[in-house]
C-alpha cells in the first residue's frame, strides 16, 4: 500500500545560510604625534644656539652672521631664531650673561657656603662666575667689549647688577636698607676689575687672578671697618644719632 504521508516541509532553520566570517578590523594608524619627535622647548633651543655660537664668536665676535650660522648648526629655524633673540646678537650676549649667572648659582649650590666667611663666599662666587666663562674665554672678552659700547651701556649695567645681586643672594645677604645697594655697587667694581684681570691671566692655576681678587676684597673689608668706626664716632653727635642707629629689619 502506497505511503500517503507528504514529505516534511523544510524549517526556517534548515533554510538559513551559513554566516560569513567577519572581516578583520583594520589596525588603527599610529597618531601623528607619535611619529614625529617632540620639538625642543625655547630654553633648549637658546642653549643650543649659544653653544654653537661661542666658538665662532671667539674669532668673529657676536654678529648677525655668527648668530645665523649658529642657528643653522643648532637646527633652529629662522622664525624661532627671530623670536628667541629679538634683539639679534645683543640678545644673544644678554642670554650668555644670564646663562653664566645660572651656572654660577648651580656651582655655589654645591658648596658649603655656610661654613665660609663672607669674604670667602664672595670670592667663591666671583671665581665660579669666571669658571663658567672659562671654556670660551675669547668669546667672553668679545661679549664684554660689546657691552662696553655706549649704545649697550644700559644693558651692560643691568646685566652687571643681575650678576652681583645673584652673588650676594647666594652668599646669604638679606639686607633691605641702603646697604642692599651699596653692597652690590661695591661688588660690581670688584667683579668687573677682577674679570679684566682674569681675561689677561694666562696662568694655568689662575693664581694672579685669585691674588688680585683677594686684594680687592680686603680693600672692601677695610672700607667697611672704616665705615663702622665712622658711624660709631658720629653717633655721639645728636645731629647724626638717628642716622647711626641700626635699622630695624
């Protein structure tokens, strides 16, 4: 007898096609900032230009040509050069002085200044400043000559003040009265004359410079003793009594 059963209908599941495998997602491209090295900051670029300029300045002075050549060697663009040294070579000399001050402060920070007498601290500060300039002595001479020109006199005075102020602060000076100015004025003369002596000192141990510096500091100490004695003497006179009194801090 024939089978009356009809063939079973295909279910939806049996009709479904097998799923296609998903294509792998493309890998993310590395960010642009990771592909390019970071740009050096302004201070690093200034230091690079100064380091490249000093060997040339020893022979050619601080000129536009030297500044541009140093920038090229330091891989600093013309736009950055104009921005970092707006005054041209004069701005480079200004930065050179400030850099030497920073080197001096760093050297003094590694010394036990508290164990020294004031005159020893000042002598250490002066010599530390000169040692910062020592690797490029002729360039330092050229920078000094440039600052001595009448057109740069104001800048030269300001930089000298910054230097001696840094020296006194490192030495622990905390005066706020008139002595604040007299100390810096006197030290400016001591440092300036010692720097001139150092520029003409060809000895290996710098003994002539150290002897000269010690003599100048001794002159200052003798002046301070004279000023102290004069103040004590004048305090006996009513008209000078108020001036001779110690100022409250």
